[in-house]
């Protein structure tokens, strides 16, 4: 069978996967703290018919070789951890990270998760939790009689109660940095987990040692650029069509051979 059919098939498979990545980005355009993905392509093994530099005559070497490619594939999807826009909510429990870092949460299986989604809530005992109910780490408990809640850029959480005139500190929010945040594994629910590729978490005080600062009353929007994603979608569609035409052309060549030989 003509190898060009299989080469074009790899192009169709790769573009289909890229379209899935683009569609997921667009689906999460309003997801708080979402980071867009980028499909990473690589070419497949080559069939070497004549090696570059091979001897082709007395004292003569081939300046180029005869090497045929076998297609492409999506080798990875990479998270682009660029800063999203800030959305002011004026909610005292909403936090946005301006800069590098992740909030730490305690997942249901007891492991630590990392998120950029700072839409925090209070559970039934006054502890700060994520929208999914995961406890913020380290745990912070807000007293029942708290009148105001203030969260500083350095993560200091202080409250003012109805029976006191001065604020009291009730906890400190820390952030985690990674040497390679693109190596974190997305688990859904706006949560990432640490992997060998991301490296160990470096727990830091916000706004210090390269960590981002916390902004109370704001949320970080998705960093998906709708216009750019639409351009990527059109580009992917056209590439898919071209590979489909390559299959049709190869099929026509085979049909011609079968009908005339």
C-alpha cells in the first residue's frame, strides 16, 4: 500500500488531537485560573534510502541524502502558565495570585493539590475551603463572630470581631512554587498535582522570594485568548483538510494504477 496514505493519516490524527486541545481551551474561557494548553508536535522516524554524504562515485559524495518522512504526532500538551486578567469581585474571600505560585489544598485522598482558583468559601466550622470543598493548606479558621476579614498581600489573614476594636491574626496563607510548573499534572476541578517533571514544591510566603502576591477581592481569569484560539482552530481545520486531500490524491493514484495496469 502507498506509504503516503499512512503519512497523511498521521497528519489527520495529529490535527484531530490539536483540535481537541483548542476546543478544551475555548470551553474553559470562563474558568477561574485556567491555563491554556498547547499541542506539541514532532516528526516520526525517517526512512533512509541514501545516507547524506554517501559515496556516489570516485571521490564524490552525495551532498544530500534521500530520506523520506513517515508523518507526525502530538508528543505532548504543554500548559502555558502566563498571567490571566484580574477580575474585581469585592468578595473578601476571593483571592487572585499576581505572579508565580499556587494555592495549596488538601484533596479528598489526603494528597496536596495546587490551584490558581482563589474563589474560597467557608465550611461549616469556619475553615477556608475551595469551591470543591477542599481545605486550604495550611488551614485557616475564621471565628464565628468575625465582622471583617482582611487578607494581606503576604498572606496574613486577620479578622475584626464584633466585640473587639483591633484586628487579630488568625492564620497565614502560603503559596507553592515549582521550577517547572508545566510539568504539573492537571487533575480537573482546577487542581494540579506534583510530578517528577515539575520538581518538588517550594513553599513560600506570598510576595517574597519570587512568589506572587495575593490580591483580596479579585479573581484571576482564564488566560485563554479567544481570538488566538479561533485562529488556531481555523489553522487546524485547514491542515486537516489538506491531509484529507492528500489521502484522496493517493487513493486516486492507486485507482489509476489498478485500472490501467
